[in-house]
C-alpha cells in the first residue's frame, strides 16, 4: 500500500484544475480526494495495462500476417483506440487526478472509436451482421457525398471571398 501512496499525488499540494470543478467545494479543497484518487489510479493503471496487452497482440498480428493485417479495416480503428486510451487515462505529474481539457477531447474520440469498433465487432454475429453491412454501405455512400459537398462548398466560398475582397469590394456607401 505504501508504493501506491507514493505514486499518487498528494491532494493537499495540488491546485484545483478546470477539469475538477465538480469535485471542489467553496474552500477550494478537493472533496473526497483520497478515495477518488486511489480509484482513479487503480482504474487508469488497469486500462493502461489492458491497452498495452492489446497493442502487443496487434504487434504480433502484424509480424505473422502482414498482408492480411493491413487489409483489415478494423485494425485501423483498434490501434489508435488503444494508443489514445493510454493517453486519455494517463495521469500526469502535478495533476489532481482528473484528465486535462485536451485529454477530454481525446477521450471523446476514444469513446467514438470504441463504439465504432463494437459495431464492426457485431458484424461477426449472424443476427446483427446484416444491419452492420447496411450501416457500412450507407456510411460509405454518405462519405462520398460529403466529400463532393465539401469540394463544392470550398469552391463557392473561394469565389465569393475573391468577389467580396477584390476591387469590387471597395465600393463606398
């Protein structure tokens, strides 16, 4: 227990951060800090170990079947998912036990990748596989349409920007 206590930052010396605003009372002391910090430390350590184990498994998959690994689209979701989950749960020194603001943004992306990975994992089951195939086909069609729409919006916005910032924009009222 002594090793865990030495690895956890002491909450009496930590200034409140913007991420911990829900845990701070009016006297700027972190409410229930020690059990919360222990809980956060244990869970973040568990997530980091689990993600490292999965990254090692992915590494061995690359070594043994490189061509199959690179053609499977699910691997392009899993590797960033494991790497970014380590970044999200990592507690930096002089941190109050909560993720920083930029870590929350990474965490949002990690949750999105996790759900996307779950959807693709569900395609292996016969009862949900058809729905995932339909979802995948609709998503690919939507991304093709979205790409074309972005090109059109960029083209028209460039033309309008040139028109309203060029010599015609110098008309005084």
